C-alpha cells in the first residue's frame, strides 16, 4: 500500500483521487474498519467532584468492612486481556510487508518463495508475508521487474489492472498515468476493466484510451535496469510523462501533435542527451529553463 497516501487519509488531507487509489488495495478495508470502530467509541463524561466524594465514601466503608476475595472478576479481566492480545496478534499478522524506493533509486528484493522483484524509482510494493504460501499476491504502485518462481498463481494488482502468472519474467509499470505490461519469458494474463488478454514472451500491452494495445518487445529485459527507458511505437505523451518522473522535472508542451508516436530509448544519466534522443527524431525542439522546468515544442511553433 502507498504509505504516503495512507498518511494523508489518516490526517484527513487526501483527495478523491487519493482515496480511489487507496481503495484498490485490499488491506485498506481493514484500516477503514478500524477507523469506523474507533469513531464509535464514546468516552463517558466524568464528574471530578462527585468521583472524589464517592471514592472517600468507599474508603471509609472499606476500613470497617471485612475484605472479600473476588476471584471471578479477576478471571474475567485476564480473559479480556488475553482476548485483546489475541486480537492484536491477528491484526498485526494481517498487516502487509511494504518496500519502496525514492527517485532514481532501484532496489532488488527476494520474496518468501524465492521469486525476485526489482523496483524502479518512486515505486512501492506490499504483500502479506504470513499468507504468502497460500496467496502469492502483491500490490504495486510504480514500476517493477519480476522473476517469478514456479508455483501457485502469482498476482500483481495495480490501480489500473491486474497481472496473473504461474512462473515467468515480466515488467509492470503503473504510475497512475501509464499502464504497461511487458512479458520477457513465459506468459502473463493482463486484466483491465473485466477484460483479460494473454501476453506471450516478447509481447507488451499498453493502455491507450481505455483499451490495451499489443506491441513487440525487442529486448530480453527492461532497459531501465541498465539506466535506460525504451519504447516501441508509443504515444509521445507517455514518453514525456516518464521523462518527467525519471528526472524529477516539469515538462510543458507547445503545439505538439498528440498523435505522434515514439520508437527509441533515452538515458537516465544525462537529461540533455535524453531530450535530444526524444525530440530530434520527431522534429521537436526543447528549452531547458531550469532544472525543474523544460519546454518541448514543434519546430514550426511560433514563440
């Protein structure tokens, strides 16, 4: 689960879009129940003066009365404490294990079944380690490359779709804007809005205008693992969105044909070199106004 969005929800600063993303994570329902139960708990009002008077009266009576052993209430207290401990144990064991990366950071993890997952920058995954043997399911926000060990069904859930495999190697990108699944070995099933398609090795599915487009994959692993991003006949706005995330910058476009499609790759280590490899083949120009502001425009556009 995205912990940053969860913090915003707990603080009441989330947006409708934030809530929509959180609701895609199954464990979010547990947090909603806890929040609802907490709000229902009412602390009774307490009168300090009356309470002090009552306490004095009880102490006065206690000095005159013969002490009595009451074992049953103590047993009930112990039972209540044990029940609370048991409930806490069940709740804690239901919490997901979460890993994330920062901008320009990658991280390789080994899952409980020895499957491997490599996280790209600004990515988060979560899964329940205690139920992993029965349900190999991961929630993903961002981009990750999976090498899945053979076994039971392995599922990756994102805000836009679901990917199901048995044992294979594949890459998933879902950053809230783009949704791309690429299969490098074996076969994967991609489900979007109730429709499922099969991707064999060397195929990729890209979400475009509420439908999945199939294209070829010409490499044996994602280029971002080698600090590159590669595309085959992809709409230019997908490429620009990725470039913004890679370099943590803002790109403004002027008079660009939104139907332009890009085939090629760009480096993650040199912003200007990346801009050149994207713009020159498409007859576009760029202006770097600052580290966080770039303009890409048509060569024929007027300033």
